């Protein structure tokens, strides 16, 4: 019914514009009695119509779309930056701490001096394929739960941001983090968990760990290209570098 109402409105508007055009041409003819002149310009206008449609619907629309996309991505990267500042980096540190296969990841990402030359695309491909081997303890699981529960309101606020609908991978990462938080919160204690349940939690950690690492890499690339001062701080708080320090040494 709503669609029909919209269609009727458009038909009425189109008919009104056509009637108005006919009236204006009629007034022109009554004043100047020159049908030849009217048809020459009418045909010229009709001939130019495909070019006008091309310019408006393709060229101008594309330019406006690109501009809106840049504005949206800028806002979205601000949201992603807030996520890593508030909880993402701390969560990554927790994941790296329980990753039994973290040595190679640390070796690739810990060297601050080499960040400018890193190929982020190749690194993202590496992290997608290398996997991880989380071996959490009861204490580390409790610490992860405490962190995620304390940041629940902030994470829920991120999901309410409409701009995130345009960033599928980041949204999927948030869902993986939320699922891990729910799994951890649902358990009162983590001691003496059966191997099957522990393996299930390890799988949830692996899913969230891989997703957040890849998003962090692309966020670092964004900072490297656009905000060198923020990139400098992000390198000095690198969660993969055990010796990272925010203090700039001589």
C-alpha cells in the first residue's frame, strides 16, 4: 500500500510537469505564432536529453557518491579507532598472551622500526591463514571475561552506530567478540572445565582473535597513511610487542 502511494505521487508529479510544459509551449505559440521555432528547440532539447541523463545520473551522481563514501569512511574509522583505544588493544594483548603460537606473530609485528615498510595486505593474508593456538588458563579466561563485561555498554553502543552497516568485516568481528563475551559470562568458574568445553572456548577465542587482528592491521594502515602522529602512538602501544613502551626513548 505504501509503495502504491509513492508510485501514485510520482505519476501525479510527472503528469503535472508534462501538463505545465504543454501549457508553456502553448503560451509561446500564442504569443509568437512560430511553431517552427518551437519544434527546432524541442527537438534540440530532446536530443540533448541522453547526454544530460549521462552527466547527471553517472558523472555527478558518481562524484557525490564518492564524496559521501569518503565522509562515511572517515566517520567509520573514527569509530574503529575508538574501539581499539577503549578495548581492542587490551583485548588483543589478552589473546596474544594465551596464543601458544604467538612467537612468529610477535616477530613479524614487534619491530617498531620496520612498520613503515610492512605490507599490510600480505600481513592480513598471513594472519588469515596462519591460525592460532590459544591455550587459555582459568585465570586468563577470567581476565578476558572481566574486560569484556566491563566494556559491554561501550560495545553495544558501537553496534547501534548505523555507519557500521557499511563495514561488514568489522561488524562480523564485533559479533565474534560479543559471542565470546556471552560464552565467558555464562560460566561462573573456569576451573576444572571438561576438555570439550575448553576446546569450545578456544575456538571462540580463535575466531575473535583472528578477526580483531586483521581489523587492527587495516586500522594501522589507515593511521600510517593519514595520521602519522596517531600511528606513532599506535606503534608504541603495539599489543604484539612485549617490550613496547609509550615513552619515547632517546
